[in-house]
C-alpha cells in the first residue's frame, strides 16, 4: 500500500482558512447583509435568480442557476411563497410541473435587500482588499470551485460539513 504524503504547512493553512470562511460566511452575511429584509443569503440569491431571469422559472431551472439540489430550492420557495414574495403556478395544467415567479412584494424586497447586501459585502466582508487582490481571490476561488464542482458531480461520499481537518 502506497504511503500518503502529509499535507504541507501551506496546504494546511490554506485549507483551514478556506474551511473557516466557508463555515462563517453564510452566518455573518445572513445576520448582516440580508437580515433587514428578513431573508437568508440563499433566499436573497433565489430572488436574485428570478429577477435576473425576468421570466418565471421551474424549480429545476432555479436549482441549476443556484447550483444546489432541487429539494433545497423547493423548501425555500415554499417559505418565500408563504411570505408572498414568490408565486408558484402550475405549468400547462400539470400540478407536478410548476414555475416560480417574483411577486411585486418580492421585487421590492429584492431591491431593498440588494442595497443592504452590496453595502455589507463590499463595505465589510471584502473591506480593505485592493482591486488586484480581489481579482486574485476571484481567480483562486474559481479554481477551487472547479475542483469542488468536479467532485460533486462524481461524489458519492458523506455529505457532512462538520469536519474541518484535512
């Protein structure tokens, strides 16, 4: 059996920083960026996907746009529908096939949250990063995202996010 090489100091340091950011970011952004509108970051992004599309989308299309499982989208749509921010309608008379659209209240809420989100993310989370650093960060995270996407497309392992150690 081949012996696995231990991760180097730089690898461990990068992994711990990335895992910590991944764990902390949603909570901090939810409490600071979208809390005024009463939205989670995911709900804000869902409203944003509908806004960007400009037309109603099926749940599966929303899941693809948000790169997440359809059941997660469906649960969020149910919550947002309960708050009259989105409307679900049957497609071609088939209740199983539905499309989701923004309501007027959903558009107003998204517009308000957009300002709060932008101010918080760029004024607090990314504060102090120079344009070149932002470009570098985006490039590096893009490469990590490519790795994660490839892994998720072929993954069948545990889905626990409790582990931070490499």
